[in-house]
C-alpha cells in the first residue's frame, strides 16, 4: 500500500524533471572524471603484429619479457621487477588475472584497452640481483600498416612509439625486468600478413549470419584461462601410429583403416604414445635420405616387407636406402631418363615443378626428383598397411595420408604440373572412371599423367584406352623399357575445351557451370569433365614460368598483386630478422615444416633457401588462396582444424600458426583438441611458433606447460604476441 503514494508522486511533472536533471549531472561528472584519468594511448587500439626485428639468438634458458601492462609515456621508461617461483603460479597471479578481470569487447567502434602482457611472473620472494641482458629492438608501431588488414576499420589515433624487448640470460627463476623506451629506430611492421577483409567476411559468415539491428552474441574465450589440464595415453588399436580420422577404432570392421575419412564424434583428448622401442632423434637432412632410425617407424608388416625388397635393408638400429636403388630394375635414375627420352618436353625442375605421386612405394622417385628442384607430394593411400608413407616422412619427403575412393582429394583444380602412378595398381576405369576424372580435375591444362606398370591385362589396357580417349587425353608415348621391364604411358591433358566439342559421344558429360571445381573438402567425386578456362584473365590458361622465377613471378590472372608482394616482403623480413637466428631454432635439424594457416605461401617462400619443405595448409573456412600457392611452385592442402590432420604421429619438425586460434574461436567445439593434434603430429624436439592475440597466448602457454613443453620465447606488444615452444619426450 505504501508504494501507491510513491508511484503517484513519481508521475508528477516536477518529480520527473528532478530525476532527469540528476541523471544528466551524474553523466557529466562521469565524463569529466573519465577524461582526466583515462590514458589517450588506450583510446584506440590497432590489431597488429610487430615482432619482425627480434634478432638476438636465444639460448635454451633465456626468457623474453614483454612490456609492462600499463603503457608508459615515451619520455619515461617504466621498469617492473619480478621474481619467479613456479611458471604456472606466476602466470595465474599476473597475466591470467588480467584477462579474467577485463572482458574482451569485440566491437570495432569501441575496442578494448591495450593489453600488454607476456611471461611476466610475480612471486612473493625478494628480488634477486639483475643479470646481464641482451636487448632487442622492435619496429615502429605506427608505420607501414598494410592496406586491407583485418583491423583496417580501426585507425591509429597516434603513434605508439617503439619498444625494446629485454632477454634475460639467467635461468627461469632469476629476476628479470621489462623496459619500454621511445624513439627507437624501426623499419615498420605489416599487419597480420595479408589476411584481410576477405578473411573477416568469409569467416564471419561461418560464425553466423549478421542480422541488421541485432548484435551477435560473443562466445567465450578460445581457451578457458581457469582450466587445469591432466593428460592420459590414447588406448587405441593402432597405438603409436594412431591417425584419428583414418584409423577405425569402432570395432565394426576387420581392418583398422576406414575406406573414407571419418573422424571421431568428439576430438581425441589423449596423447599418442611413443614407439614401444623408444624414440630416437631423427637423422638430419640430407643424411636421412639414405638412413633413418628403424624404431621410429617400426611396424609389424614392415619386417616382412624389408626381406622381400632390395631397395631397403636393415642395418643395426637403422634402415638404409642405397642410392639409385628402386622397385624398377636399372635404378630410378634410368627410369627418369627413360621418361625424358619418351617425352623431351618434360624438363624436370624447370617447366615441371609440382608433381603428385600416387601411392607410397620406395620413395626413390621423390628422392631423385628433389635433386632436380622438383617438389613431389606423395599420396599415401589408406590401405597401405606397410606404413611406407611414415617411412617417407621420416626420410624427409612431402607426404600426406588420404583415402582415395569416393571423395575428392583435398586440392584445388588445375594445380599439378604432372601426376605419377608407378605400379600403384589402381583400376582407373572402374565406376565410370571417376578416379581418373579426379586426376583430370587436379591436373593442370597441358599437364602430364605418367602411368607405369609391370603387368597389365589386355582387358584393362583396352578399358583404359577407351576412358582416356573419352576425356580427350592425348597419349604422347607408350613404350616398354627393356631394362626395367616396365611399360610406361605418358598422357597429356588438353589445353582448351574445343576438343571436347568434337567428341561423338558426350560421355562423360561436361560439368555444369555452377559446379565449383575447387570445392574439395568432403565433396564427392564427379563423373563429369571440368571445363578448361578460356579467358586470359582466368587461372589455367597459361603455363607458369620456369622455376625458380616461378616463385616470385606474379601471374597475370591474379587480381591483387600488391597483397602477394606485401605478404612475401612481410615474411622475408620476419624470417631474416627473427626466425633465422632470434628464437634459438637450429635450422639444420629442421626438415618437415607446416604452415597451419597459410595465405599466399609467403612463409614457405621465405624458407625456400633452407633445406626444408613446407606444407601450406589453407583452412576450409578461409578465403581460397591455395591455387596461388601452387602457382608459385609450392605445395599445400585444404584442411579443417576442428578435425585431425591426415598424417602419422611425429611427422613434422616445426609447426607455424599465424593467428590460427583466433580464427577458429567460433568454429571448433574444443579448441584445446587442436593443441592435442599439434602434439600428435610434432616430433619430440620439434618446435611450434604461434603468433596470435595475447588473450589466446596466455592460456595456451599454460596448456603447453601442462604437456611439459619447454617455452623458449614469449613476447607481447599491445594485444598481439608470439610464443615459441619445443616439445619434449614426456608422456603421462
């Protein structure tokens, strides 16, 4: 009853005016107080990377400390001292608390405050004496921002100045400090490579369509900063060779391999064990071409396989691969020379640069072509129970594992200069010839299909001839080598659509215009012919220039050439000034490299002078730049990182992830499973370089520490950071 008089009083005009006046006065007071105490440097934030100039070598016991959380002025550098007891404890008391207390505002018009943090650890003990430090200079924050960056809507209000990173030469428990200095010379930085507005648009659509007038509900952080992780060993039938999306663990089939890619309902959250006989440090390249540790690739069927083949032999703890030995009599060099004599237009390492080898046999074909500057990607088929694909990876040859039955291979159309099938025993003419039509899809116009076999029935040969004629492949040569006793056929794909119109029977038919030939992720194979581009502005009408000019030559059909040039310059600068000598990696021990979120292949191009090969992974939800990567003479694959990658455990020496996790924030149900997958495919002693937002790197560091990885370097500037870690032999 007492509420009624108050309600009537509130309805009076005088009471309403008093309330409005009071609210206005309070609002003005809040604005005045906020303008006095808020820092102008935090009013506008630009998402950017600025780690190009880390150029001092880092030993195993060095730690890089980032700038202070509160942004100091340029004239007065601020020093913060810290002590360390335990890495995880220090993290929870400093960086993670900061993230938990400050929610992330995803709006571009009102960005969050600058969050500058890193591996700073605060303890309760007194500070210890300072040790000698080596300083590293960073480029200027406010220069050379690339057009079309993913935060191009946010303009920098004022120059943020330059900062220095301080590396402590002592152990992890020694006291370190960070310094922020202004006026340091720098050469500018590019903004998150060229992952530009197209990425924002494409990946924004995957998160949910935008409705005008409605705000999207922001999901939680990628990694829970409060989570504590404990791990266990995977209990699978395939044990130390577990490939989650390839191996069948359901018990419904006799074989433990799927006929098609099929992933578990929930991503595995367990760790693949090491081989039963232990794990040896891989033999360095190029010695690994001829010798590998047997125990690293041990397989029950491999024992009997070795006894039947002369190109591989067991010698003590190693497997040896004698030079020029092959499945073919006379050696692999004679086999290559025979092909060159049959088709003189084939010039290995010049006009033929990117080759797909169907099936993994002895890898001698790949080994010999590498010496001729040909990068050959071997396709290990799912029924290869001898696990020769794992042997190829251990030797340092580009290899993937993929079923090849009803779905397209994870490559774009018209990207391989040549495809080789040496005794792979594939029935190309079965089921409407869809397997050969898939080869036609990924083969470049005027590209070569090289088929060799020792025994071929008359019926199969006639069926193959009928099929190749129906898709207008021209047989350039068909000859049996007297030395190797191998029959070799070399086909060539047509260069235009004109010949298709001359067919009497339009079978297989041409694919519909609405058919996207580049769509490959979980897309069924088609029994139709993809048309060949006719316009000069389209990819595929011209053959790329010869290698190595192909790497730097921009094709005419590429619309935005400035972005590719910027991407190349960006990663060249980062690798030269930072990765090559600034983060402690011994590149002589690196051979198999993966760029987990490649764009134009700039990172791989920067490593082209090193003795490495790079698997460029283009996520399926990102803009399709994989054709450009192949056009440059590099290799790559489509993949969805919410699933397991098609390779054996312990396959790669180095993983590079540039803003991968921030792109997968609203896609994967368990982003932690990506870290588990990284642990699966990385060799013990292998390295991971992650560049991403601080809100992601902080909890990611805790996850890696729970896996007993050694954190070699961390650095953060504004909201961006870099983390470099090394995997150990630890298993739970």
